[in-house]
C-alpha cells in the first residue's frame, strides 16, 4: 500500500516518497519551556509519536529531531518575575515536559537541540543571509527582508499586500517593510545575551528552527510538523530563511500540521480561562486515557476537550482491554482444544484487521479509523470467546496466539495497552500501578461461590454474585467453570 499524507504546502494529499529510500528525517517544533505543558502542547507530540511508530512499522529508519526554545521573551519574563536566571526556568520546565510526556508513552526524539546550544550556527546563518542580500542590520538588530523572497506566503497562502494591509505589527520605521521579522535582537537591560557580529543580543524566534534543522537534517528533509498556529508566521518564516540560505527549495518536502484544541466547543485560550495543563488532567485521568482521547480524532481535525469526552475515551479503552482479558483467559484455560470454524473466522478477522489498519494509517495517518479497526477486532475476539464459553467451540491455541500477536502489534503502533502487552502494570506510559492483590481476592471469592453452588447453597452463591455486581464485577458461568471480569462500561 502507498502512504499518502496531506501536505500543508500544496493543500492536497500526496504520495510519500522519502528523500533517501528506507529513511525518514523529521523535525517537530517543540515547546518554549516557561510553564508546564498544556493539552495543546501534548497533541502534536502524541501525533508525531504515532507517525514515527507507524513509519518504523513500515521498516523506515526514522531520525526524529525536536527542539526546545529555551531563549524567549516568555522565559525571560518568568525568570524576572521570580528573580532567577533564564536557564533556571528553562531547565525546570524541560524537566516538567519530560515528566508528563513520558507518562503519555511518547517515545523520546533522537535529539532535543536548544537555542542556547546553537548560537554559532544561528549567527552563521544570519551572516550568510545578510551577505546574500536577504537580511539587513540596524542598530544591533537584524531583520529578514520579506520582499527579497519571491515565494513569501506560499505556505500560509497570504500575500504581502494583504499582510501589510492587515498588519498588527508595531510600526518600526527602521524596517524596509512592516512584515520584516527579527533574526537577531540587540541586548536590552535585564536580558540574557550572546556575542555576535552585530553586538550582544539574542536570536529572533524563527531562525532557531532553520539553523538546527539544517545542522542535523540538511536541506530538503522529509517531514516538518507542528500545530496549525505555527503555519504563520513561524513556519512561513522558516521557509523564507532556509530556502534563501540554501539558494532554493524545497526546505521541507512534506509539511504536516495538527488541528486546534477546543474546550466545550470553545477555542482553548488563557484569556478565556479554559486552559488545562497535562499534569492537572493526569491527576484525574490515567495517562493512557488522555493518549487514547487525542488519537480518537484525526490529527488535522479540531479536538474538543471535555470531561465527557475523556470519560468516553476511558470507556473505549476499557472495551479494548476487555478483549485482552478474554484472550488471556482463553490462552490459559484447560478446556478442550482444537481448530474450528469459529477459530478460522477469528484468524480471518485478524488478517483483515491488519490490512484495514494499514489502509487507515496509509491515508494520512488516520488514527481515528485505525482505532475503530482495533475495536472491530476486539468485537470478533469477544464473539469467539462467547462461543468457547458457551461450549460451542473448542479453544484453538495457535489461533489465539496469532490473533493476540496481531492485536498487540496494532495497539503498539498506537502506543496503547502498554501494561497489557508488557505483562507489567508499571512500565513507562502505563496506567497507574495496579493492586495485584485484588485479582487474587476475586479468584478466592469465585472459588468460595463455586463451593457454595456445589453444596446447593444457592442463597450464598447468589449473594456473592450480586454483591460483586454492585462493585462492578460480573461472574460468568460456563461449562468450563466460572470466572470474574470487570463489567464493561
């Protein structure tokens, strides 16, 4: 199957063809670490984690770069407010970033370059842009001249005339055009600064990603990602800088942007007070529920955040876990074994699920459709389980193992069911550590109920069943015996 992706630059789906066969280079814009990550920060990183997992599933060797903007006005303001240096703030919130992203089972990028660690590369790029006539220095500041880049606006679809007419930028008579943007800012009192050919100062926002991606990925790499809010001006300016610097394009072959987050159907923003930090969400919901919630909507679509949506995500995840429980029970049971029409049907369903899952992901990484495929396979597993428990089919050990492998493989691409797949509840990214005493106690209670039934003590047996039901557990009686399971929600 052919992988097709929606390219924000061309505004259409295109066949993905890597620069180098078998290899993928990707750059994802990271956070400015001046506060704890919010739900809007988490979405692109969950998305790109799954994109990387799927590309590796298709046997690509992926090289993944994600930056930290550790020199920025917001960091400086936070540092001044606390009376500490900028790096104290940046280091604190880089640590906070990893704490919550690790819990969300987001695999770490291969490299996390920082602005402060790449001043030499940034100033060298600015020097060349000045030398080539794309930038100019004024009083220690350096600006990029947007009029010198003929393709300016090609990513955002904006023209310079329209931008000039609607510009909200402060009028600076030193600029040759109102939309010219800063490549270097001269030092101000109370701000950190670094030496440069134009005096002490610090970089503008956009130049860092051009300089760092050029260093680690070269010109014309495969994927560049980020939120839709970065299309303009950040990514537009990256293109202008990088293609001017290299003497032509493309800077990036495929631009992918994830959609906005809304809260109760309203755009999330600090001014509306509907802003949610990941750490606060994880205080109320398991990390895997938040990950499942994010992946339940296609990455380009708006994602509405609410308690109801998170609760629904939790129920969806529980349905996937129930199928795992059923497979594990069948794999460990001692009932009659052998192939049957039911087991052959299950194997066929697993093969079809693999094909459907890949088709969904090949269509611009449609995780919402991929999850529905996984739910479909879970339904087939449960049908087979019911047939076995009703004594209508024997257990086919090889079929169960094969289907379980397929189920886990698809879940792994989505980064879900970590504890179930690894056999340990406390692996990185899993739900909070579970109490292993509870299952043993439930087994004991079911055993006592079976003894009551053997003695025809129906009152005790029914009382145990009813009380467990009130606690959210059901007892399934079958020709093969009895077992407890958590009630599906």
